[in-house]
C-alpha cells in the first residue's frame, strides 16, 4: 500500500542519475605509486520503490541516500541508509 499523497510514477535509478545531470562532484583517490583514479559521483535523496519497501512507523517510506557514479559507462549505484542530516 502506498502512503497517501504518493502519486508520482517511480523513477528508475538511471532516470534519477540522468535527471541529476552533471551536478556531481569529481572525486580523486588512490594517490601514490599507482596512477590516480577519479570519477564523478552524484548523491541524491530518494524513496525506495518496488518490492514493497519497508515503511517507517508513521507509514511513510523513508528517504535514503542514492550514491551514483558517473559517467554512464561506469554507472554503479548504492543506497546508503543514514539520518536525513548526514
């Protein structure tokens, strides 16, 4: 059962990432004897959809962080459950 007021069509991870565009930040890591590696990352607050996401005590579906790596050919997605202010 969807919470009251949740009338929008769920977006795919790809749609969220593309909608975020190039707002992501470039991150460089692994400095040292090997060449530095870098990529762009986008962090978005989303609500999980599909496969019956676990609602909070008040019946709403909680927000979680979506961490997406950009560009598309290296696209990887992770959800991180952290407090809203994190």
